[in-house]
């Protein structure tokens, strides 16, 4: 029931209409999602689009431009409304509609916007195998696109050579990233190997060479500037705990009060990446900050909770962190995971054995941790640059 333009029949007059357009909110570019008041649509937007916030002044839902994905909105209101995104078509080349989730903005005649149903058991098996909800969403979206591409063929009859050509076409025409290429291949392989239970050896899908990118890192002074520029004690505590414990964003928001052991001065991280538990250090400074935070916010179950209780939205961390970084005058791109990178690098620079850091970060292999040695200041401070003798 989704349409990219105006309704073409009077019989559709009562179907909710959603209009999408660009706008600005607090000097930042955003996407406005506007429609007449509808409780059902409001609930769908609120539950399915974690980056969306209601703006009273703009009388619309707003999503930061960098976080907007048109396909996510289609999925959120599928079967419930018509979407008019004509205002975004002129911005197609401005990356408003990201290539990672790109949809065809110019459907052929008689083509419907109703998404195809996934094969029976596809989502259910993903959930049974405890894939994260984010992975379930990504696999579902990419496999639907795969089904649409091969809409005139029966899925079980598609051969590996055709799949390779499909991926190659995406690389050439959409310039998909290495990461997206792997995700699409995994979504396809999941169907053939897990649902149809075919042998893995029949697939010859080429994988991209993994990019060996060095982690981005903030200096200790920049971390200090972030903390000093954060007036909200909850935000300050979140930044501090991610940095001081080297946590992933989801690990931080899933912390419960019962995970904090002030007697042993440790924090238990439950179900980290790979479903593994681990302990990390609780510093004196962190404990004192958490006690101040607790007195003000009094969380009940989770260490950091939303306004109405329950788990704090992980997406909100990136939002306030970006704002704090701007206030602190940091020109680097600051995001939650850079705090974890900085923690590991600073520990190495203090002379901590890489094997301890590996355990604290929860890395499966020490090779993953050793990449921080390439950004440590010790690699440069211990050697004299020959240019210094020439100037």
C-alpha cells in the first residue's frame, strides 16, 4: 500500500498519507516525516525508527539526515500508509538515500511497492539462532532485494554463477562497500545453507579482501575535554564508562545495577560479542561519578534507563556525543566506538600487556587487539626523525 506519489483514486482518500522532506533542527540537517495525527502510525514510527524524535515546533517526526534510511521507513509503515518522498528525489545524488539501503526511486509501470514475503522460516530461524535484531533487519532487507532481482526465477533454481553476477552488478552500479557485500552474501547463503540445508561447498561466491583500516583515536586531552563539556551527568557517566572500561555501545546500555561490584571494583559484562561474559575494571573515579549519577537519576534495573524506564536507547549516545564533541571544539569525527579505541590505545601507551587488553576488550584473537599498536604514540616517540637534524 506504499506509493511514491499522490493517491490516484478517490478510494484511497482515507489511507494515511506521509510526506517526507528536508529541514533543519537546531542548526542540523534533518529529514521531516509529516502526517495527520494517527496513533497507529505514531506507534510504528516510535517503535521501529530509533533515530526518530517528535518535534513540537516542526510538528513532525525528525531523523538526522545522516541516520535516515528510506527503506527503514517503508518497513516501519508497510501496509499502513502511502509515502510521498518526491521531495527527496532531487536530493538523490546528495546521499539522502544511502547506498547501503538504496531502493529504486523510479519503479517501472505496474510495479508495486508492496514488499515480497520472505521464505517461510527465514526470519524465525534467524531469531532461533539468536541473531541480533539489527542483523535480522539487514538480512531480511537484503534478501528481499535479492528475491526482487530474481522475481522471474524460483529461488531454489538459482545457481551460484547467477548469484556472483548479481553481487558483481551491485558492486559496479551501486558501488556497495566491502561490508555490505559480505552482508548481502551472508543473507543469501543463510537461505541456501540454513533454510534449504544445502552443502556449503557448492558456493563459490567471491569475498572482498577485508580492508585493514587503523582505528581512529582521541588523545587523553580530547577525552578530558569531552567530559568537561558534558553538563548532563547521565551523559557524562555513559561517556566515562564506555571509555574507562573499553565497552561497546550495546554493552554499556545493557548494564544493570547488579553488574556493578563496588567491593571487588569490577563490572561484569554479560553476553558481549560472541555471547561471552567478562569482567572489566571499575576505577575509583568511575565509581564516584556513578554514585553522583545514581543520586540524581535513581535507576531501578538498568544502570542507564530511558525517560520512561527500561533500557536506554543506544542510538541516543551517538547523538549527544556528537553534540558534546562540537561543544568541546573537537574536529575529529566522534562516535561511541572511538572511546573504546582510545581506551585500548591509551592502555598500550601506559605499558599494559596487550594480552590483558585483549581480555578486557573481549577480543577472540590477540591479533585484533594488536592493531592498536599501530596507532600508539610509542611507535613514534621512541625514534628520532632524521628531518629534525636537517632543520
